[in-house]
C-alpha cells in the first residue's frame, strides 16, 4: 500500500522501547529517594534545625524550621506529596488525573457531600490563618475525616501557602500555588529527561531505527531513509508528519531532510514542558472555572502559540483532487482520556467517516522494558487484547460526537468493512533497506 501523506503519533512507549527511562514511575523513584530521606530526617527530630537558602525560583531568601522548609530546601513540591499519596491508593502514577482531581471544582451528582480537595484545603486554610496555635489547629484537623487528603499533604500545602506564597484568604492564592509548584515539578522532570538522554548513548540510533520502521511500514517502497555518513534523511520526508506526545526529540538535531515534527507538550531540552488536564468536560458555569481552565493542556499550549509550525494534518476537502491525510499511525500512546481532545480534532480534520484515511494502531509484545522469559505468547496476546480495547473505546467515544447518530454507531464497523483500520505488532527489528552509507 502506498500513500502520499502520513501522520505518525508517538507516545511514551516509543522512548521506552528505545531504552530511555522516561516513564513517570522511573522519575518518581528518583523523587521519592529525596522524599523519604527528607521525611526521615524531619521525623528523627521533633524540631529540625533552622535552614536558610536562596529560593532561586522565587528570588527570595527562605529560612525556618518547620518540616515544610526542609522539604522546600530539598527541592520537593506539593505535587510530590500529592502524587505519593495518590499512588498509595491507585498503585500507579497518574499526574494528569491528580491535577484534575485537585483543581477541578465540579460537583459530584453521585455524592452530594463531595467537596473538591482544593476547596476543602481552602476552608482549612482560613482556619489555619486564624489559628496562631498551629498545633491546636492540627488537633482539630484530626477530628475531620477526608479520604481525599492526608494530614501530611495538607500540612505541606498550607505551610507553603502561608510561608512561601503569602496567600491571602481568597482561593485564587491556592490555585496560584498549585500552578507555580507544577511549573517547578515540570522543570524537575525536564532535567531528569535531559540526564537520561545524556546517559543513554544509544538513544538516537535506537530511535532512528524504530522511526524508520514505523513510517515505512505498510508502504510499497521506503519513504524515509537515514544516511549517517551525510547526516541526513532522504527519500520523501515531506510526506511525513510526526505528532510527538513525548518531551524528547527522536530526530537527530543536526541532520538535514527531517520530516515535519511537533512535540505538542514541549521539549525537555528547551525546558518548556507542560503537564495538564483535558478540558473537554469542563463547564464555564462550574465553580472556579477561570482558575481551573488554566490547568488544561489547551490553555497552557497558548504559551507555545508563538512557535510556528506547519500543519501536520491534511484536511478532507470535498471535490478536491488532494485527499485528506492518507494514513494515521499510532505507536506507544495509551490513547487515554487526557489526550482525547487531540484525537477528536485530528479525526474531525480528516473527516474520518467520509474520507479514505486509514488508521493503524501498533501494539508491542517485544517491549524492551518488559521482558518476561517464557511468556512471549502470553505477552503478545495481552498486548494485542489491550490494544483492541483501547481502540474500541477511542473510536466508540469519537463516534458519539458525530452529528449523525447512526454514523457514530457504525463508525467502527465502517472502518473495518472498508479495510481502514489495522491493529498489528509494531515492526521492531533492524531493517538495512532503510539505511544508506554512500
């Protein structure tokens, strides 16, 4: 099969396959080493000695002896505590869900008594400011039961708010604290990723090999080759667009002939990465919408709006001699809710129901970070089944957005019937046909 134009969508599974320890779990292990060390030091002394340091992020000198000062001194943010607490309940890390849970102030119809965490903390903050005897405050706090918030996490949030952010009694101050702390957490993750790339000398060779395999798969002849002697990509790089959800660039920076590529959430090397929530379910009428919307990926991407780039998607135009993007390939992405708005926009752009756009979803039963000896077939079946479920959920969810309800219901069936949906094992092995040495 040949096509004029393809879009390759990459998720973190791409970097993991290339040997980069880029998962949030890997990052959090380094954070928790500091977390537990500082926590242990604080616990070993009822009154830790005073510490003084220059807080470069806020250009202010900080000095004090509460536990929060020591956490701050060691570079820990409130999100370290929130994520640790969340992981104890969930058993895995989900930064986007944590952000949503804390800053989204929508009511819960299933639980009329539900109070969003940030509103609960704000209520306690008012009491905290009014109480000059903080120990008495915490005794009162212990009588209140809220499974969403631990005493330790709220203590850190309130102390940071009072001592570092000088928050007043409005809830907007807490939203500012949460956003500023998120910026610092993002910078820590960017620094971690840069260190991982520096340590992994084989990343670019592995990334180039995997990239070539993916873009050339399902093509009648190679559309992209790499020439390491001339430091360039050849063949038809102009036919390829890469939408990268990672914070790393798999393309060799100094090479010529690179395909158009966009790191939608920023690049670690440039220090401008973002974490955020999907804003599809937010409502302008909900409580504190103006503060909450600032945490959405769409809102935060406006900071990147000055970075010009070519459109990666060719739209569907009726009666046009040029069709929509012919092929959209997905590799290493969880297809989760946090990025659903992007996929909806892409499918709308190509008019998925009417166009001839072909979707290819790759699963990977040969993950380099998940080698289980003697369980190859089990791993393959599991990886395949997981992808079936993700694709079904994605296409079904998108179908509900179509104006024609009947079209939405039969979209998945139509794609299968027309041979426009493929779910297959990703091509991982080295292919010499995609390399040139002259």
